[in-house]
């Protein structure tokens, strides 16, 4: 006889079994990153704040939306992350600068990944901005105004300093410098000044003006030597304060380095890397490419490319799925250790960047301006100049007030005499001189200069004698 307790037990078992089947079915469903949010709009609600709102994507990729990434930029400049994960479909930003133009975009996040960005929206708070202001009733998409002067600040000031200076070793003798544009540009940025130093406490200009770029390749470095860099932004008014400093030393490498991955279509990813600089006499016959599955598990994509080319395109991938790869150099029957891992997700909007080179010569710094470091002889000359300058400064600092006054007066007399000579020569040439001939005028001026220089020599001898008495 079946009791009520037995029926209850059967019901519980069936419920657990059904729940297990549901969980299994859900696990078999492949989730993807969500679609982009839609309908992004923004308004200035005060002279120093803005409010954004948007609509959740219709397709969440099969996994619940967990938040939204909000990015902002100013012109000129690149996007920076304002909020990594915002739970709501609205956001209020405060602390803005009145009269500045801000551009926003939003991406949706689920457990698989992050969507492509939404449409862009432009917000410019003014002195009259308020929640009820009629000028705030509409937002403007960035594509309709990026060509107008309103996106560039007209403040007649130097820019603020660049931030986020980083360096990536691209070979044993080269590095790639990258930085973030200033948040306040003043008038338009026209370029950046790059300075460096090694073992001397004296900054030297490596590039006076890079042009309006955010990265620069430095070549001709000495392997194992540490170099320190800093970057300043330039506009028509002047140069900013320097960025943070970066110290980096190149070194020999035994594995592929600087591996990068770019999704160039909805089903393909382009890989690029730098060959090892140290092969220990062996010959590279190709590169092994592996896909990381997790928990130190690897799946071989290709055991050897059979080529020394440092680029490779992987096709037949699943749109919206995250892939992680490593690359190893192949030496016949052996191989090097793996490179750094990189990840990329091909999406429905993925396409190859306009400046991407898929040829054998591709590298991390392909198409980026570069500069050759000064040679050892040039560095030695720089050090000597620095020592001479320091020595001259030391001598001047040891002068008495009387000696300093005499030296400065003497230098002024020589400068005045030279200026007078140039003026008299110019007058004689133009026919305005009272002298009989230009030759006579020049002779008088030269005689006067010689007399002053002779007096200068006597004064220097007296100064030396005085310094000797002090010693």
C-alpha cells in the first residue's frame, strides 16, 4: 500500500530530477555577450552636471544583464572609463566644467562579456543649464557635431598634463610609448614633447613635437639599459607640465613577446607578435598557436605555422565567444615557452582597423611614428655639456658680490659693443651713417670693441687674482 509519505517522497525526487534536467539544459545553451544598449540620450541638468539615460538591449545574449560600462571623452582625446559597472539605465555625472563638451557611450555587461558600445551622445553644460532648461530638451549625437569648432575648447591656456604613460618592449632594442590625452586641452593639441634621461639628472628632448598622436616607437636602445621618459602636451599657447615618469629597460627575450589579438570579422581574429631576440643559435621554423581552455588546459590551433611570419589569422570562430591565445616559437622538434596570453571576442560588428597590416612585417608598432635614440657618442657629448654647465654654475656660485657685479657689467659692455657695431654697419650700408665711408665706420667700431675686450681681459685677470687670494 502506497502511503502519503511515499507519494511525498516520489514528488520530491521528481522535483529534484526535473530541476537537474532544467539546469543541464540551461548549461547546454551557449550564451554570448549582449547587444549594445539603445536610445542613449544625455542632457546638462546644471552648469556642472549631466544626466544620461538609455534602454537595455533587446537581446541579452542568453544571460542576464549585470550592469553597464559608461565611457566619456573630450575632443581631442580618447574614451576613458567613467563607471566600470553601473547597475541602472540612468547615470548622473557631477563635477563637470562649464562650457566644456563631453561625449558619452554605454556598453551592456553580462556574465559572458561586454557588448559593443551604444550610440554616442554629446553634452555641453552652460551657465544656464538646469533640469527644466529648454536647451537641454534634446541631446545631440556625436557624429553630427564632431566637425564643428564647438568640440574644441577655446580657452587660451596651455593644456593639462598627459596621463597614463606606459611602455611596452617590442624588441630587445625598442619600446612603444603610449599615453592618454589631457582632460583639459585648452586650444587644440598640436603634438607632444617626449623627454628622456638615463644615468644623469638632466632631462633631454627626444622628440620636440610628435604631432597629434598618442603613441611613439623608440628604437636604437641599448639592451639592458634603463631609460626614463616623460611626455608633455603642446598647443598653440605652450606646453603642459610633464606626465608621470616611466622607467623601462629592454632585455633579451627567449619567447615571443607583445602578442596582440584583434577581431577582424564576426568569425576571425588576427594575431601579431614579436619574435624572440635570443635563439641560442637555433633557427625558428614556425610558430605554435594554442587556445587556452582554462585550468592550464590548452588546445592546439596549429602545431607550426611553417613560417617565420609573426602574424596569423584564425578563422571559423563563434561570434560573441571570448577566445584566449598564446604563441610559442618552434625550433624543429622543440619549441620555446609560451608568450603572454591575449583575449578577443569577435562580434557581429567586428572588422579590421583601417591601419592594420596583415603582412609579414606587421608588429605592435606598425604605422606608429618612431624615433632613434641618441648614440653612445651623442650621449657622452651630452654628459660633457652637462658637466661643463654644472662646473660653470659652481664657479659662479662661489663669487663674491663684487666679483659677480664686475663680471655681469663686463659681459654687458661686450654685448653693447657688439650691438653698436652691428648698428653702425647697418647705418653705413643704408647710407645713413655720418661717417665718410662704411669702411671707416667699421674700423672705428672694431677698434672700440677691441678696447672693451682688452679691458675685459684685464678685469678677468684681476678676478682670478682675487679668487686666488681667497683660496
